[in-house]
């Protein structure tokens, strides 16, 4: 055999092996995504309402998209883009994490955390507010940070992370309350912050409607929506504080791969997003205890989300981005069970052999 013929035969063999390897990789890739999609479809069918799921493997770029390209209401998961915007402004020298922010009456809003119950004039560092907002999901702390940033700056940054398709606007948590109650009666948009907190002391149903009617001193016959469910449905249709899960997942990917903040600030975020803890909650309840998981949840009436990154350490080389939301179901029990089942499905298809249960 002449040397050129031998070289040609070797080249053909190499190409054949490469093609076979690529085909095997494609088949393996299709296997995990097809299997996971089938499991998610079963979970979706067995769950009231609808689920949206976005998953991306950062080691090879493979993704699974299940109803993830339309807008989903994000709830408190908007606190992560708030945190990113704050840290980026600090890196640009436009604010300092050590600077003091003074609590005002107009910052106060109901929800998780206890900043709302502190005296007007109480001061916090930006760094302390970040921790309270992410670890305790404190709504008033989030309002303070949005005021410090400015809503326009926050939204400019958020559009850089998540794009403009399907993204409307992030608002303060006070604006959420006023907009929702405003669907019941337009005068509700004039309520003071403390009045909003007092109304929210009643359960989110008929008793809250009655509390709003009493606070506004209007007859029930003037209500434009008759129930809290109807008011929230109308509010969600306006698509404030909403974005596609694929866009939110892209933000998570940029964050853990070091494209949004410095390594020092990324490490701060990982800690505040519970890298060092295991809560057995929602998605995490379905993941192996050996898997690291940074995450943020969001809950509102008939809406729930759980966003995070599995194994974000080591430069995110083996990281898996997960963004999930649910709508038209009980935001606690039913949503929690659905997210846990999704976590188990991820464990079985992507984390088998990594201590999966």
C-alpha cells in the first residue's frame, strides 16, 4: 500500500470514529432531554394549572425548554436582579456597600422579614439590606435597595441580563400591592404604606377584600373585581415583574460564569443564595444532598417560582441552570410538590451517579 493510500485510509478511519462519537453523544444528549421532558410532561398533567421549566447544562450547552419562552410572573425571584444591579453599581463606583440607607415610611410593605416593623429613621448598610433581601426575602429591604438604585437603573440593568423579549418592568413591592388592590378599586392606589400593611394582615381572600373595603370606606357594590383571585389575575395579565424562564436562566448562567460581577461579589451572592445550606425545600428536596444548589424562590397568590443553579462551584464547569414557575395552583402545597418532583426527575436523568436518591 502506498503511503498516500495508507494516509487516506487512516484519515477515513479517524473521520468514521469522530462521526460515530458525535452520533453517540447526540444520542446520549437526546436520551436525557427526551426522558426528562417526558417526566416533566407527566408532572405537568398531574398538577393543577401549568408549569414552565428551563434547564441548561453549562458543560456542553444542552438545554431543555418546556413552556419557558413566554413571560412568567417572577414574584420574589426579582430580588436576584435587584442584587446584581446593586453590586454592579458598587463596582462602577456609583454606590458603596458600606453606605447607610435610612428607613422611611414609604419603604414599608408587608411580606417576609422584619424591617417593616422597625422605626422610621433606622439605618442599614447596603450590604446588610442585600443579605436580608436574599436570605430572608425581606420585601421592605428590597424596596430600600430599589430606592437606592432608582427604578430606571434597575430596569436598565435587568434588560441587559434578560433581554427585552417578554420583559416588561420590575417595580417596587409596594407598587405590586397598590396595583393588585387597584384592580378591586382605583382608590386603593392612594393607600399609604401602613394601610397596605394593615390590609395584608388579613388572609388573602374574602377577609382581605372586606379589610380593603373598610379601609377605603367604599361600598362593595363599587368594587371592579369581586375577589382577590380576580384582582390578581387581572394584575398578572399586565405582565409587570415577569420574564421568560429562558431569559432568567440566561441571567443565572451569566452570573455563575463570572460575566456580571467580580469573583468577590459572586462569592457573596453564592453564600446569600444558600450555597452552604440544604433546606430540602421545593426543587432542592428532590436533589441529592451531595449536590450544591444556590436558589431563590418567589410566591404570590396562585403563582410560584423556584430558580437556581446546581453545582455552581469550580467556575460553574459542571453547573446546571434550573428555572421553574407554576401558575393557577396552590402556591405552597401543590407548587412545592411539583417542584420537588421536577428536582427528582433532574436527579434521575442528569445527576445519576452523583449521589442521587
